[in-house]
C-alpha cells in the first residue's frame, strides 16, 4: 500500500491513515465506473484544505503527471472536482467540488439507459422466461433511479434550508 506525503520533505504524521483512506475511497468508487487513479485523486483532494497542483498530486500518489491530468479531467467531467488557474502561470490547481451529487446523477443516466435497453430487448425476445426477467430487471433499475432522484431532491432541499 502506498502512503502519501502532503508536503514534500515534511513528514506527515497521518500519512498512513490518509493513505488507507485514499485507497478505501478508490476501492469504493471504482465499481461505480470511476477509474482507479481518478478515484485516488478524489480521495486525496477530499483530505486537502487547499487546492492541489497536478505536480503535487502526481508526487503524492506516485503516478505520472499525464495520468494525474487525465484522471483530474475525468473527475471534472463528473463535476467531482473544480479546476483553478494560477494567474500568470500555466499551473492548474484542483479541489473537491461542493456538488457531491454529480456522480449519482451520472449513475441515474446509466440506469435510465439500462432500463430502456432491457425493455427494448423484452419486446423482441421470444422466450417468455427471458422476457419476464428483462421486464423485472428494467423495473428494478427504474425503482432505484426514482429512489436516487428522490434522495437528490431531499439533499437539495436540505442544502438550501
């Protein structure tokens, strides 16, 4: 297991616990479709009080700068992180977005597409057993998506109150 350093050449007394946290975040996000490096960067940024440069992320997580860049852009597309430019420099800093719900919104879109695919196939399938299974699976994805939408609406109300 890799352990991160938050500040070069300065020991981090929490490095071991922080490293475990980052790896655990990655373990949980990868099944949701977030690439490993992106998931580790997200875990690292969650722990950071300040925006972090790509160079520092690459050093801390022992990945190439190009891998860190691709992963950070992936997180940007999910709106899980925000990019900050440094005036007068080509340097870019990243921090965790306060829009936590974006990953669930993207997963909801996947569930809609999966439900549509399953329903479409159910109409074409001649096997009664397969047709019933496909319909049930589509219904499952619909119920989960609706529950996620309801939870996201509750979250939005909570944030604005």
